[in-house]
């Protein structure tokens, strides 16, 4: 099974996105359960995540992707467009779920059973939606390259 340079780049992007997302959300949830976003611990975590993402990208690209990328053709552009569409739909769906959750929370608040959705929690939901849409984009690109 031959893997092109473009597929290797997409696979590296997918791996880095998944690992960095998992590390960030695990670390941020361990800090304070996503209730506080302001603090030295969160700043340290964000700094670690940025450094890990940069170092992991450099190391993985250096090890697995030494060849230069070939020029994009119509197939590459079509796959890229399809992947962006899937990423957009996943982002819209997840953000719609967040809006629905906020509306549901407000409805429960009127009945006296308020589930607290704070600003930091909403920010983490939006960040999760952005990370998931990036992962969906890379996964769809890989799948399309493998199937074609």
C-alpha cells in the first residue's frame, strides 16, 4: 500500500490534532473541571499545549515526510473542497447543539432547575467544536484519498 506525500501530511496533521486536543481537554478538565479559565495553571497548560503541538509537528514531519509535495490537481482540489464542507457541517452542527444547550439551560432556569453553563464552559464547548471540525476535515481527506 503506497502512501503519497500529501496523505502523509494529512495523517500527521490528524495525529497532532487528536493528540493535542486530547492532552488539552484532559489537562484542563483535571485543573478545575472547566470552571475557571483565568489562572496560572491554565496559562501553563496552554503554553505546554502550544509547545507540544509545535515540537510534535516538527518531529513528525521530519521523520515521515521528507519528500516535497507535488502540485495540486483537480482531484486534490475536489477532495479538499469535500473535506472543508464536512468540517463546516460538523462545526455548524456542534455550534447549533451549543446554542440549543444554552436555550435548554435557560428554559430549565425558568422552571427553577438551572444547570450552570458558565462562560468558560461555553468557551471549552466552542473550542471542542473547532478541534472536532479540524479532525473531521483531516479524516475526510484521508478517507477520500484512500477510497479514490
